[in-house]
C-alpha cells in the first residue's frame, strides 16, 4: 500500500476525539444561545444577548479553526428550535462561523498573543472583535433578511444591532475567558483586599441596576457613574478585575433584569438608545482593559527594574575580578567578595566611606597617583594599568586597575565603577613586590639542576632502565626581549612572573620547568605520550595567545613558538637534546602560521647528526590521523552518565568521541580535536557523531526512555554552519526522535569566540525543540554578564576549577553565587569532572542538583 494511504493505528482515535470536540462545541454554543434567549425574552424587546459569539471565538482561538463545524451545528440547532425559516437558518449559521474564523485569522496574522498585557494587544483585539469581524458577520446575516419580505428599515436596525451586540460579546466574553484561563489570578493575601474587591463589585452592580430604573432622558448621564468603579477595579486587580467589571456591567445592562421592579414592567428601547447602551458597554470594557494593561505594563517595568538590579548585583557578586562602585561624591556604595578579600574591608564596613580611605594606590615607582575618582566624576575613563595597592594591613602588591563613570540615561554621572585584580595573586597575594623574582619564588628548576636531571635520564635510557615516555618542550617568546630592551630588568622580571604563572597552569604538577636564558623556557614532560604533548602545546598556545603585558599604561604583545622532541637513548648528551629541541622551536618560529612543531623522527646515531630530523605540524598530523580513522572505522562513541545528586538517578548521558590509533591506544576527543584546526573536518565530525548516535538510538529505543537526555558537544566551527539546524531537523525527522531529549553543549571559549552568532545559533536549536548547554564554564565575568542574553537550559561548570573550590573559601562563595544566579535565570547547573569525594561532598552541601565524573560514572562504549 502506498505510504500516503496507510492509516496510523491512532487514526481512528484522532477522528473520534475530533468528533467529540465538535459535539462539545455544538452543545456549549447552543447552550449559550439558549441562555441568551432566556435572558432576553420579555426584558428588552428584540435586543440579543451575545454570549454565543464570544464562546465561538474563544473555542477557535483555544482549539483551532478546525472546530468550525461545531458553530454551524450549534446555530442550526437553536434556529430550528425557534422555527426560523430555513433560508435564514443556514445564512445565519454561515455568518456566525465566518465571523469567528475571520477574527481568528486576523488576530493570528497580527500576532495577537492571546493575552491583554500590553496596550497594543487591547487595541488590536478591539479593532478586530468590535468592528471588522462582526461587521462582516452582520452583513452576511443581512443578506438573509433581504431575501425575505422584511421592511428595509427593520433590516437596517437588525443589521446594526447584530453588528454591535456580537462585537460586544466577542470583546467581553472572549477577553474574560482568555484572561481567566491564561493569566494567573492576582494573589490576594489579606482580607482587606477581599473586602475591597467585594465593595467595588457591589457598587458596580448597584449603580448599573439603579441606572435601569432611571428614565431614558437621564439614564445615559447616570451610566457614567459606572466608569470610576470599573477603572478602580482595573487598577487594583488588573486584567481579572477589568473582565469582572465588564461582564457584570454588560449582563446587567443587556438583560435589564432590574426592570422588573419598574412600575411599568418593561421598557422599549429604540435603535438609537440601543446603540448608545451597547456603545457604553463597549466603552466601559475598553477603558477597563486599557487601564489594566497600562498598570500591568508599569508593574512589569518595575519588576524588570528590580530583576535587573538583582541580576546585576548577582553578576557583580559572582565575577572573579574585584568590583567597587561609588556615588557621585566618591562614597562607597558596593564591594563584591573579591574586592572585600583584596582590600580586607567588608561591604558593611566600607559602605558610605570615601573611596580614598580604603583604596590607596601608587604607581610601580612608588609615586602617589593622581585622584582618578575626581577625573572619572568629570567624565574621564581611566584605562587599565598596573599599580601598587596598599592594603588595610599596610602591605603592598601589584594590581591591574581600571575605572569608568556610571551614567544615568540622561547622561549625568551618578558615580564611578572600579575594577581591579591582582597581577600575581597565586604566588604573591598580600606579600608586596620584591625587588626581583628568583627562580625559587616561581617554582622553577635552576638550569644546572635541570640539565643534571636530563643527563641522568639519558644515562638511564642508554641502560634501558626507563619504561616511561619523556618529552622536552622548548619555548621561545620575543616579548621578553622587547620588554627588557625597552623597560629594563624590573619590568622583565614582572613579565616573567606573569608569564610563567600562566604556563604552570597548563602543565602537570610533576612536570619540570626551567628558565634557560632571558627568552627561552624548557619543560620536561614525564610519562607523556606524543599525543599528550601535542595537547599541552596547544593549551599553552591558546593560553598565551591572548596574553598582554601592561607596563606604564602600554599594552605589549608577543609571539610564541614551541619545539618538541622525544627523549631517547639516541641523544648521547644533554646539549644534543637541547639543540634538537631548539631546532624544532626555530622551525616553528620561522613558520608563524603553525607556531608548534614536534620532532617525530629520532636523531641519527651518536655523533653523526648532520641531518635535521623530520618535523611535521601537529595540526597536519592529526588531520591525517582523523581522516584515516574515519575511513578505517577507528572512531568510537562513548557515553558518560549525568546524575541527579539528590537520589543518584540518571538524568541522561553525554556522548563523546574516542579514536584508536595504529598502536591500539585509545585517545580522547579532548586531546585531538583542539589540534585539528580544520573547520570542515570538525563540522564533519560533529555531524558524524550525531548521525551515528541517532541511528543507534533509532534501533535501541529502550535506551532512550521518556525524559532521558542525550547530550552532544558542538565544536566552535559548527556555530558558523548555517545549515546545521536544517541538518538536525532532517535527522530528527528521519529517525523519528523527540528533539527535546537532545542537548547540544557549546564550550564557553567557543561562545566567546562567536558572540555575534551565538544567540541566533541557540534560538535555531531551541526552535527545533532541542536543549542547549554552556560547557566548560569557568566563572569569567564576561560570560556571567552574557548568561542573561544566551537562552540556555544547562550550565556545566569547568571541572578543573571545581577541584580547587573546596580548598578556597572565596571560590566556594563564588560557586554559591553562580548557583543563585542560575536559579534566578532558571538555568540548571551541572558539575563536571567530579573525581574525588571532597568535591562531591561540597556539591551535595551546596545543593548543586546535577553532576558527572569518573567518581560517579565512568565513560562506557555506547554500542
């Protein structure tokens, strides 16, 4: 059978539900029509009570235009029971149906949100429901009257009556039903609020009822006594109060229920009087809705201001840099925890104190700086520069500080914001500046000791006593030569301290680091395979790529070249080994596009070493290796569970990639992906991972239960792939998978690199129904500020930072602030790389909800 002629097993159930929905609308529509007829009968002559029009429009807005047969059937049932001629029955049914369909189509085309929270929404809804749609419906009904022997004047009165009464019905009934279904009712927390609501509504009922007992000459002036009460209830209870007032006024005035108390028993209304009453009802409803929307907008604006303030404070509280703000007179208004730690002043102690009393700075030559606060308060921005900070305890240490004025919207200066951080907080925090930095201060091996260790290692290799792999890295930066020649020894030593501090963060604890001369560094990597050395080189290059040295308000940059060589017995002397590494570094320096070279071939025997070893780019090596792995099917998918810490249930799993090289060694994606530097290849790997995973899950759906989350890592280059969303849509459709069960993780570094397209990329994924996570988050201030702009679902903390949190009280408070910020933004927080009990205990104590890591669940093959 052709696939388009095959019926799904649920087809009959869907048809049955559709028919039941139509029958339900038929019953509700006819019941509303009968109620209208009952309320109208004997009360106000020919005046219709327009409940049915509002019910019809609401049904189509809620459940879709496909329920239109219910309107026709309900109208036909009513009119036939009232013995209306057949010609009028079907024309009236068609008119009522087209009227509702037209209203829905126009509201959808004009992007009506089905809410009344903005003034635009109220005016848009009024134009469609009070004028355009009922005009068309009444005109179609008038055609049925014209083909019957009815006087033309009477046809006109009926036409205009149907127009405005149906319009008022849709304006009031539909607005009331939409409001009470979709907007949360106001929270009344005190009995006085209940008394106030009852009092206002009682006054509305009383004034509306009394107005019906007044003679027609004075009734319309009396009507306007209703408006203040309608406005009052709209102000105090917003949309719900406005709809209550509109419904009460409309029902009392249209039914004329209190006319039974009139001495004459009933009143006959002319066409003009009828239109004036309907116009007043519409005016009352419109006024109430507009006032409610205006006050809702104002309340939301106030709440947004409060939320923005809380978010800004939470962000300032969370960032690692020290932040301090003052008012326009220079008095302290705010200190974040980092500033409290450096200045040794608490926020409460520093509040309302002059900034000069707690923030004492000098330049690096120990000269007092000019009053930068005074300059900022006059509109001058103080750019980042290095200086000395004198703490409360009288200690000095270097900081990098910048300041800028805070301005109101009108441009007036309201205060100053000061940002600063320690230039070498890890090793010299609160220790002051020494006249020079020794190698012992920097935890470097002296060169003689380093060379002696290399000599011993080469001797052990020659005796075949070493089973581990050792690699030697040789680093050269031209920034040292520039700084030394321009600014002298003091600046050069400060640069060394900052530079070496960054390098140390990218190597392991037991790796050996030494300073060879004024611009060269050597690193001996212990028990390190070649692919691990390449990863270290790449991490060092990435770290130093954005490094800048600031001296006397000058920003200096430099290039870095790295040579790498394996330590083997073929190098007879230390000088030979260092020379090979230096040669590799020289090739890297002469090829600035690559920056890093690894000597893959060994040196020739002993003293015959004239030929240069073959050097190959790290990036080219891995591009070839990955290409071969794809063709030889040596790429494998692994999964690592993410757990809910409260009950140790599995939230989902993260898919990762592993490569098996020619030596049957398993290599993580974290090792080789950063070294590819081939956008096409990286995007190909992302798509391959998704396709393979989808294909597997499509045949193993028991591994994808409802609510289970499958997470993928997305490379930075995939963010620039304009066809990725369409590719994902086709794959989901092909394998019939639910998009909300898949999450795509974007690293913080990739997000920062592509800030201009990050929001669009996330929105494209969210529109498909997928979820998005920000991965490797390391509490940087820029990313914290952008969390509000990026509509992500999960925030995954960098595990390398988490490993140190339990040892640092400030970092623990910073983590708590990030958790509070995620709660505010409704982002789920996930801790990654949980590998020890201390970190796990900290996460449980801080109520971090989700986590993953080797301690909780190691990676396992997907297949």
